[in-house]
């Protein structure tokens, strides 16, 4: 199965949009409070730089996930989503939790920070699976 580059772009943008919804609309105030970030600090950030780097990194994540989905012949939304969930369970979640545990950080903050990539990987995997099915 070949990599579908338009699907990679759609996934990268979708993950980026999910980040906006997650960290701004849904949990922004709670996340900032738990991180100790003030509104003034948030407003003083170089937003264009942050958005650009985030989008590029999301495209990288989507590209790697697309390769894994291709290797595993994920040609349904369910298979793609399952790969995303397995990657989170096997890598993202445990690595992040280990860091949080040693830093003595809040489990609530862990949830806000790392349930986002769980949802994102699941969403991107589903998109890739559907795209692979559609164009197989």
C-alpha cells in the first residue's frame, strides 16, 4: 500500500485543529491554570512560530502513522484508529506518565496533555484507514 500524501496533509491539519479545540476551546483555562501560565504569558508568545512548528510536527506524526498504517494494511477506519490507540498505549502514554510521575505533576494535567494525542492518533488513524479503503 502506498502512502497517500493528501491523507497525510488532511491528518496533520485535522490534528492541528484538534489541538486548537482541545487546548483553547475545551480545556484552555484549566490547562493554563495547571501549568501556571498567565494570560499575559500566553499573549506574549510568538504565536505564528508556535503554530507553524506545531503544524510541521503534526504533519510528521501523520506521515509516520501513515507508514505504519500502510505496513499493517489498515484499510478501514477501525483498523487505522486501533493502530493509533496501540501506539499511544505502547509509547506515548507510558513515556509521558513516567515523566509526569518523576516530576510529581498532576494526574489531571497528564490527562489534559496526553489524552489529546490519544484522541488525535485515533482520529488520524481512522482518517488514514478510510482513505486507504477509498483509494485501494
